[in-house]
C-alpha cells in the first residue's frame, strides 16, 4: 500500500511538473513571437490558465492525498478541475477560427455545464456529507462528457470550412495549422476518455492519463509552432470570420445578389492587367501569398479577384496559383538544368522541395528530375 502511494505521488508530481513547464513555455514564447494577432494572444493566456488549473489540481492531490482516500474521491477532484481546464483547452481552436456566434454559444454551453457540475457537487456533498458521493460523481462526469462532445461537434463544421479555405486560398499546405487542429481533436478525445474512465473503469486510468498528458504536450507544442506562422493564415481566417458575422447579422442573406452578379468587361480588363503585372514581377514567388493578401496588393476586393479567376480561368484560387507556379517551375527546369529542386521551389513560391515534387507528381505523374529528362530535348 505504501509503495502504491509513493508511486501515485511520483506520477502526480511528474504530471504537475509537465503542466508547470507547459505554462512557463507558453509565457516565455510570447517574447519570441512578435508577429501574432489578438485572437492568438488571447488563446495563449487562456491556455496558461488551463495549465495553472491542472497544476493546482495535481498539487492538491499530492498535499491532501485525495486519490489515496479513494478512487471516487480522486475522480470528484479530477472532474472539478478538469472541467474548466478542458473547456479552455477545447475552446482554444474555436477562439482562433470561430465567428462571434460560434464562440458565444460555446461559452454559454460550457458555463452552464460547469454550473451544473458545481451544483451536482454541492448537492452530493450536502447529501453524503463527504467527498464520497458515488451518484453525484457519476452525474458530474456525464455532464462533463456530454458538454465536451458538444464543444467538439458544434464548431467542427466551421473549423473544417476554415481549414479547407486556408489550404485552398493560400495555395500551400499550411502544415502547422493542420497539425494544430488535429492535435486539438486528439486532445479532446483523451480528455473525454480520461473523465469517462474516472467514473466507470479506473484500472485503465493511469494509462489514459499518461496519453492525455502526452496529448496536452503535443497540443501546446503545435500551438506555439503555429504562433511563428500565424500571419500566413490569419488574414484568411479573419476575413472568413467577418463574412460569417455579417451573414449572421443579416439573417444569412449577405451578398447573395453580389455573388450572382457577373464582372463586366471593363472590370475583367482591369483585373487582367493587374494580374499580368503581378505575374511579370514574380509575385507568385512569395510562399505566403493568398487570395486575401493578393487582393489587397492589387487594390481589389477579394470577391472580385476570386470571381475573376472563377469566371475567366474556370479555377479556384488555389488551383490557379498552383498552376502558375508549376508552369514557372517547368520553365526554370528546362532553361536552368543546373538548378536544384530546392532553388526552383523557392523561386516559384513552393513552401518546400517536397511540396514541389508532390505537385509535379500530381500534375504529370513524374518527379521534376524525370520530367526534365523527358522534356530536355523538346
């Protein structure tokens, strides 16, 4: 029994240390990431609060030995502290990409559910007279899991939409953004599973608790990594959120007439000349370019730019930009046979040599080297 308690304290101390370190890294990284945005910084401090809650929870477990008093007592304390921490962690991805309506509903449901959990705790403590409150503990856990399911499922549609838009409108695979969203989903799964096991199947709790800490570590790491590249996607995200909010304010009737309106010949000619000049100046060589940023640089609205590409080129922005880069890459491969794939990728705006190779493979069925060998005498 003594050995078990020593092991338990050791595990809790390790978990507390990880939470403290993650919180400290979040704070320290703030001074290394000057180029972020308001939503990202708000999310950073929310995550610091979540790490602080987890640290306090583990510290209380160590000081007062709640788990040693019984698995049910440990589960009650876990639920009380994990609930707000989990809501904050799950909210982080929504805070970055969600519209005001999504975030408001998210906060409302989380707050209501936390209030119900505290009410169950108060009733249970009053009824049982101690932290051994079997039925109240189960009710608290069920409320937490149901709320977490809502918090994952409700915003998923917009998160998927934003992810697709970031990919399409940047013309690149935004790897950090994709990893952040994937680790967010993995973390929510681990949190829900952890609390479920607190209630029903305690023998697996240590294993899932370890996976859950690993998920938190991955999530915080991906969040910090995203901070160094958030400017690549923030303009797209903000524009989409603004459009969502305008649509909500106008009862989903925003821009319906505008979307059906075709560009006239004069508008098309103006846009054509601007795009031709941009291309002649090798504007596509910037790997950060996206539809929103290009529209600003050309002095156009994003709608007009995207609509022009759709009407005249018959393509989405992502495909259009990728085709331009691929065409330029082919020209450079033929004219500069001594250039490496890294040099060509950088000059054409591809984020990496691997991305260039993938696009070549998709378009031609050949690698850049194979394509050069097949076309060098043509």
